[in-house]
DNA sequence: TATTGTTATACTCTATAACTATA
DNA sequence: TATAGTTATAGAGTATAACAATA
C-alpha cells in the first residue's frame, strides 16, 4: 500500500489516470497516422531506427519493451509496406538486421509532424512549466524504475 | 506544430513518454490482477460500478471512452466470471443495467489494494510534490481537453 | 547447449457495421 | 425512424511456446 493512497479513494491511482490520458492521446495519434498507412506501434519502431542505420530485432525488442516475436510480426508488416528491410548479418549467421528503406526514412518527418500536432492538441494548453514537469517526471520514472526489462521472453 | 518541439528532437514527444510509461505500469498491474482472474479493462469497468449501484451499458461506454459493442463484450466476460449481472430496465424495454454481484463487490477492495501496490512500485520513489503534480496535470488534461468524447460509434 | 530469429497459436482489446427489439 | 443493446467480423497488439539455424 502506498502511503498516500487508500483503497477507498480509487480515483487517486496515478496508474489509472496515466492509462486514461495515454489511451486518448494514442488513439488520437493513431487516427492521424492511419492516413499514412501506419500504426502507432509501427511508428515507434520506425523512430527507433531513424538514428541507428540498422538494428537487430532482439535489440529493438529490448528497447521497445516487447518480445522478439512481437517485433518479428511488426517488422513483417512494415516490410510489406516497404518501410523496412530485413538483411542477414554477415558476422553472425543467426542474426538479422532491420533498417528503414528510403521511403521509410522519408516518411518519418511527416509522422513526426503529426506527433508534434498531436502533442500540441493535448498538451499545449498546459502552462509550459507543467509541460516541462510532466516530461521530466515521466523520464525520471523510466530512469529510476529502469523500464525496459519487462519482457521476460 | 507545437511551439516547444521540432521534428528533429523526436524523443521530446510527451505522448511518446506517456505511452511508454503507461504501458509498463498497465502491464505490471495486469500481471498482479490476473491472479484474481480479471484483466485491467475489466477492473476499470468494475470500478465504475462501485459507487453507482447500476449503470446502463451506454452510460459506461461514454464514461470509459469505449463503444457500446466493446462494453457488451467486456460485460459478457465479467458476467461469465460471476462478477456482474445484467438486468432489464423496467422503465424502458430496450434498456439494460449492469451491476456488481456481491462477489464482484467483494473483489474490488482486493484489486484496489493491488492498484495501490502497483502505484507504489512505480511512483513512490518520486518526491511527493512531483507525485501530486503528475496527478494534477493528468486531471487537468482530462478536464480541459474534455476527454470522453472519443468514441463516435 | 545456448542464442537469434521466426512461426504457430491464442487471447485481450477495440472498432465498425449489421441486426434485434423497443420506443 | 430513432435508440439501446447485442452480435458478427476483423485487425492490432502482444504473449507463450515450439521450432530452425547457427554458434
């Protein structure tokens, strides 16, 4: 039990509010990106690859907090959409790498603009101090709680 | 475009961090409640009914930001688990009401305790000022953005 | 044997749309 | 016709587990 909560004031659960707001924000974003033929999860994967040239599926799984199987399926869909290419790793016969195609790379800024617009829609009305605090706190949770170790696989 | 973001610093999207943290928190909570045979979405529905005696499916759909069809299916599962009962509304032959069974009502505090524990796990390390700020900001977003009107149906 | 990745399977969550019964 | 609800269908997202290839 948290020191600041009791079972009686149910609406005070931060996890509840986080989920509620996050679901709405993601749904709104999903609607924006679907015109470009991609989903939110696909965008997240593409974004991981933007600065990286190429990444192993297992590496992506760790970063995104998903299993390797889930990444495989996500990658399949992006490959079918010609956003991604899979290639064998010459150094290790078991390994594969995933990289953006030029089409995929070209799409990222458009999606990023939509993400900007979505952020603006949900967060621009906040005082800039609150907006900064929200970002800082979320990052702190990720860092302190070491979020990324979830998928046991 | 938000005034505080550009397409180049992609990791600054609040929506991204919100989603990332929320997914981890919800997944951890899902693991805790599954021992009691319910899912997170089921818990949210049960919780809506705790203070209400009985609600119409359409009312729940509006509150939870889901379609009526989705509520129907969720309710089916909870009824199969004997947590919920469906009853005809005597005043309107079309209408139904959903209410917790005594077993359902008895389970809520146990789930609430798990929610407390989950919250503690993810948020207790924050300074209490930050914890309060997070709750306040999330609530403000819900209020100002009027979140609940999403499902068009 | 351990590791990388894929595939098979299953289930939750959710939407859209068609349908039923009542108003 | 309009409304309340359910059902049918579909697809995303994700997990677990079995499998294949390589190390």
